[in-house]
C-alpha cells in the first residue's frame, strides 16, 4: 500500500474501550490533522452511514467492524483494522483482520510497516499492555492498571493523557488504583456465584469489575469458564481460560454472537431469552467439550 502523507486529513473511528483508544493514540501520533469518533457495536453501522467519505483523505476504522459489511462500499478511502470474529480479512479492500492480536497491536504493526519502527517506539510498552489485557492473556499487572485508568478518564481524556506513550502514574492515579483494588476486594467477597450443574463453570451478575471477577474465579476457584450479565443490558458474556476452545468462533458459527477466543458474548432481548441462552450453552458445551464436564 502506498504511504499515506502524514499531513492527510484523517478520521479515526474506533471501539469505545481500552483497545479502541489505544489504536487512536497511535494514529494521533502519526497524523496531526485527525478527528476522532468512538463507537460501540450497537452504533457502528449508523455512524458509518452518517459520514461523508469525501470530507476526509483517509478513514481509519479500528478495533470494530460494521455488522453490514456492504456499508464499507461507500468508502474508497477506508482502512479497517480489526481482530473480532465477525470481521473477514480482505487486504485488496484495505480490510486487515487478524484474530491473534488486539486492535492496538495490529494498528501499531500497520503504522510500523508504513513509517518505520522508530516512529512508533515510544508506544512499545503501551501496545504490549493493551494487547495483554484485550486478548485476555493477563500476563502483566500493568495491563489491568491501564484498563482501570481508562475507567478513571473518559475516552477523550484518556487519549490525551497517554498521547505521549509514557505510562508513569501521578499521585492521583496511584490513589485511584489503590481505591479500585479496595472496592474490588469488597465486591468480590460478597458476589453471589451460581455453579452450573453439569459443567465446571459458574454464573454471576455485576455492573462493575466483571473481567476482574471472572479472572479471579477461574484462577482461584478453578472454573474453566465464567458467564455473567452486567445488569446494564441483557447479555450473556463469557470469559474462559481454555486454550483449546475458541468461544468467539463457536458463537459466531452458531449465529448467536461472537468475540474473541477467551472473551465473547451473546446479545439477548429479555430475561427469558437470557435464561434460555445460558441453559442452551450449558447443554451444548457439555456435549462438545469433554474437558469442561464436572467429574
């Protein structure tokens, strides 16, 4: 692909989470004439339809893909970089998809190939931590801290705060992280966990700390996977520690959801639908994954 001028007028559309803002930080370092939009899975299609492609030289879509892929046909100047299971790689149309890495990692790789590793070197640690958290590897303590700080700032303030790539925390951020850990421990000690009857998994409901609760339940209580609802909307979310099963692809193939290998979900509309989905998943997983069955 021909190198994009760094003076080009750029629009960055990205997922409204840590991985999405990480990609925008990288793009903002390279391109100075840039505008930002953050999106959820629920409004990405509507957002893309509302944009006039002729207003920009390049439109980057990172860490998210439209549900209706034909929407991208409106754009001759779009570059999509994603890693979710609903996205399909198509380099001829400047759609770059790789399920093995986070959106931030892939955006950094794209920019390194186009402009050189030296330009992107200040962001090496940030990219590593975002990838660690978003891909649910959780090898580095700093990745959870970075995600917690995303909760402290809104999307725009976080992007500005870490625009340089420097990750050293100030006093207020240190106090915030300490308070987050205290609140998490208090919540975890009182969380109601329901075990499944036939598989080594459990269910809980919470509005906050869902990833942290899931991780601790799997690491300390030995569950193979965890399902939960955030209470904000009806959704069956799944977190897993299983290396030999891809939940995102499994849900995509069933036509009910998607996500990543170890972090995926199903959108539902009612409490009844959510209950039926959970029951169906338990029966299905018991059948197709012998290792998840209770002894």
